[in-house]
């Protein structure tokens, strides 16, 4: 691990003036340096292994949370559909204006459906 980190660091420093994307990736591999600490400290190793083992459970919680968000998005869309829009018509009697509730009814009377 140390050999890889040092090798990638030397390569990225030698090509520091070159503007290629692959060398930026090599610079990002320097992030692997803290992983050496995990191999030396057994308590930290246990904590990292616990986090890695918890990833599937965290994924399940995220799926349930996304389902709730989708459910409330659908409910909100159905509840507020067209409520913030209004029909603007000029030559229509007031009784007919009260009967207009959606975009298609507004277009039937020749009005503009605006927010």
C-alpha cells in the first residue's frame, strides 16, 4: 500500500505541469494515505469494518426514505394540481368563470391558463 501511494505521488509530481485528466486521478489517489493508519490501529480497523458492514442496512433505510418521499410527492401533486393557476378570460359571464376548474375548461372558453 505504501509503495503504491509513494509511486502515484512521484508520478503526479513529475507531471504536475501537464494538463491531462489521468494525472489528476493519480493525484486523487493520495487520499489513500489515511488507510495506512487503519492497518496499524486495531480499534480503528474494527470501526471501519463496522461501517462497511452497515452499508447494506443504510441502503435499505435510504430505499424506504425515498419511497416515503415519492409517496408524499405524488400526494402533493394530486392535492395541489392546478391550484396555483387561474383562468383569465375577457368575455365570459361570471357564472361560467366559476365553473372553470382546469386548463382544458379554460381553453374551451378561450382563456389563458396562467400561474
